[in-house]
C-alpha cells in the first residue's frame, strides 16, 4: 500500500530542480576540498625536509651493530665453507 502523498508534475519538477541546485553546490564544494587537498600535498612535497630528523628529532643515537657473519652448517657443506 502506497502511503506517500501524491504530487503534481509541477511539485515534482520543483523538487527535482531544488535537488539539482543542491547537488551542483555540493559538487563545487567537493571540487574545492579536493583542490585544497592537492595544494596541501604539493606544498608538503616541495619542502626540503629531512624525514629522519622530522620523525626522530636532532638528538638520535644510532646504534652500531658489530657481528661476525657465519654460515649455517648446511651452507658450509654445500658451498665449501
């Protein structure tokens, strides 16, 4: 059973016209937001930044790793040590 009120063709056209205007405004706003996002990304990309320094700061101690490489017994057997 259809409980929605009946509308005339003029009411329908008016409603569709209003919705198309709203859609057009929202599309323009979306285009503006997308452009702003592009500007932000482009501005960031064109900066001369040291990403390591940005992530960890100036006072970072990078550890020195000293180790001796040894093959596995299987590699020594196969490759001759």
